[in-house]
C-alpha cells in the first residue's frame, strides 16, 4: 500500500514538472506582439530609447550606434550645427525613420534658449521634417555640475509653448518643479538621473518614482546613465523613456553598448508592465512540496 502511494506521489511530481515545462515553453514561444507605443505631443514612437549624437569618435560610429539602438528620437545640440554638420547628419541618418530632437545645450538664459530653439526648428526643416516642432529645453547656469536652472527653464518653457513648440524640458528630479513644467504646457518632463556625463547612474530614484506617479505627461529620464542596468531601473521606476548619450558614445564599443541599452530599456518596460512580486520580510519557498509517504 505504501509503495503504491509513493509511486502515485512520484507520478504527480512528474506531471507537475511536465506541466510547468510545457507552460514555460509556451511562454517562450509566444511572440511579444502587444503594441506599447510612446506618444509625445501627438507623435507616436515604438522605441522608448532616445539617443544623443555628441562625443562619438566618428560620424560612422554615431550612425552605427543610432542603428543598433533602434532609437526613433535622436537629439542634436543646435549650437554645434553648422552647414557642414547638417550635411553630415543628413548623410549619416535616415531622417524618414528617425525624429530629430534639437536641444538648447549651452544656453544659460531663457532668452538664449528660446532663440536657439527657433534655430533648431529650422534645422529640422533642413533635414526634411517641416512639421517638427520638438525641442529639448536646456537652461544651465552651473558650470561645475551642469545642473539645470529651474527658473530659467520654466520661463523659457512658457514662451516656447506659446510659440507652438512641443517642449521636452531637462530638469532636476524635483516633483514640484516637474508639476510646474507640466502646468505651463510641456509635452514631457525630463528629470536627470545624476549630473550630465558623470556616469553615476540614478541616484535620485525615490524622487523619480514620485515624478512618474504624479505626472500626466511622459517622463523621460535623462543624464548620468552609465550602464544598461541604469536604463532598466529608470523604466522599472515608471519612466516612459530614457535618453542616453555619453554612456554609449564613450563606451569602447559604442554600437554594442547602444544595442545593450535598447534591450535593457525594453526589459525594464516589460518588467514594469508585468508588475514585480511583492517584497517579503521573510523567505518564501519557491518550490511546491509534496508529501511523500513511505
């Protein structure tokens, strides 16, 4: 009798393992076909990774990185765009597939940022995007840590919104400031993870989590990222997208790092949507226990 019960238990265990393996196989085989677009100012994007174009060793490396990243939004500093640079950008990137995000890097006043944003719109037109009114707004007065000026940013954003721009403001990870930027009509908020180009990763995760919870516009985490895990963390915190530049451009193999950021951004987004398990203060066994009677 005991031997029969033991055999029955073993059969149940084998059946459970087989069922689990079958379910896992079905999950792996099932393609991820659910659409999850990012919409900013009425414009739809399938990629949630934005990529910068500065600091690459060559234009070919930059173009290969954009391709490997799958990014559909590429940011360019308007202050460094001259006719030769415009020609290089036109030749390096397929602007039918990639949306230009001009940025006002280098501006120290609201007035200067507004002027440069207008030039950025002309650059977009020169690249064949006549309907592109996007601008990444940067107003930075701190030369050491390159922290954005909140008052100048809000003032410039207010004026640019009046002029019909879709404003994506780079800002400190301050939930109240992000609320003010949203109130003046910004299309997104772009809180920094840590100082620009520092590679310190995300050191204000609690504030970014609050910003993501409260915002009714997309949140794009920008600056300070170093590794793909930083991008994944930003997405897991609730960000709608991330922007990387130095982390890719300064890597030994920039195109490979670009692809790594692409995969990490997708993984972080999937993890967020999957709703991670609750945290427990004690251990919880992960394997089911069957009572085996001799």
